[in-house]
């Protein structure tokens, strides 16, 4: 009887661990609105209304942003791994940094409308020299921003977020060579944080010259998944309820068992092992749940 109870308990514990692991691993993040062409849905490889193909299984590549600028004490060089490559060309880019704006609205830095102008006092783009377009996220999708920068002869594109975030989104750029938007294969496009973009824009004030060199930092074939908080809450509540029910059953069982043992005045070694097994199982499951919650900043 005790052996059968151990087998049942072991099966329940393993099933619960498998369920938790499966639910946590199956929840992935959804793309930002700018990433998705109208009427399309992305899942591994997806197609928009125009038949453009997007690859979501390509290795995630991150970038070093090397910045050189002049101050009163001399030239300053800074490096930070604060960029993430979008689809298309993954390689270095070098040039003078230009915070672009539209011709009609000098305060529009989204890069959605041609022709591009600079935020410098003369509003001119560099001629005959490589330059990096600093563009703000928003208003249009990433493909249009990259295409406009490419048409303006930029050597690279640095898109900064328009919202505070601790993670870097991967820009969805067409990998279909037949698409009119397929310029991402000819130019490196990097996404960076809002704070980083604003810092770079501030360095460009008063017509200051800023040199940017973008290099590949690291690659990862693991897809960046952001856990869904609603699913975590559901799994957590379910786990707690199951644990309470099982614990209540366990207490009842051992109260009856200890009464029987006391009446017979003997100690059952198998009962002690069963009690130890249940406690170890709950400690393991509790640790697993807390680890997942901590990993995804729910504490």
C-alpha cells in the first residue's frame, strides 16, 4: 500500500513539473506594432499582405556602439553593448552621426518622410562622407525608416526606442529579395534604448561632431521570450491551490498514520520515507516556481 502511494505521489509530482515547464517555455513575446505589416501575423516565418517574408528564426545579433566625440578636455571614446541588429545585413557600420528630421517638421525625427534633413544649423546631410542615421521609433514601420535612410545614402541606421524599456526589440525587416523594401541586405540597421538615443542626440547639440562605429558583439540562437504575466499568475494560483489540497491530504493521512503507530507502539520506516519524499517534492516545486518568477521580474 505504501509503495503504491509513493508511485502515485511520484507520478503527480513529475506531471506537475512537466506541466509547469511546458507552460513557461511555450509563452513567447508578440511583435511590436511597427514590426507587423498590416493584416499579417508572424509565427516563425510569416508573410504580410504584400507577400514579404520575415524570418524569426535567424540568430539574434547584438551590437557594440562605439562613440567618439570631442569635449573641452579632448576626444572621448565610449563603448556599450546597447544595440540589437534587425533582419538583413549584420555587419559593421561607420560614419558621422546625424540626428535626422523631416524637411517639413524639424522636430520630427521618426524618419518616415523624405527628404531627410539634419538637426545641424545648416540642416545639411554629410556629402562625400559616411554617416549613420539616428532615427526615433514611431509613426511608421521599421522597413520604411531603413529604406528612407538607404535612399538618403546613409551607411547605417540606428533606431532608438520612443518608450522606456529594459529589453531590445528585434526590428522585423523583409528578407525577400523581390520586395521593394529589401534594402536591409545592403545596410546595417540597429535598434537601441531610448536613453541611449537621447544621449547621442544630446551630444549632437551645438553642431558637435560625433563619430559612431557599430560592430557585432555577440550572437545567440535562443529566441528572446518574454513570459506572459497572466499565464504566470494562472500557473502560480493553480500550483498554490494544488499544494494546499495535497498538504491538507498529507496532514490528514499522517495524523491517522501516527495514531495507528502510537496505538501499535511502533515506528514505520516506510512512512518516514514517504513523509520525507513529499516534503522534498514540495521544496523542489516551490524553488522551481520562485526561480521562474524571479527570472521574469515578478518580484
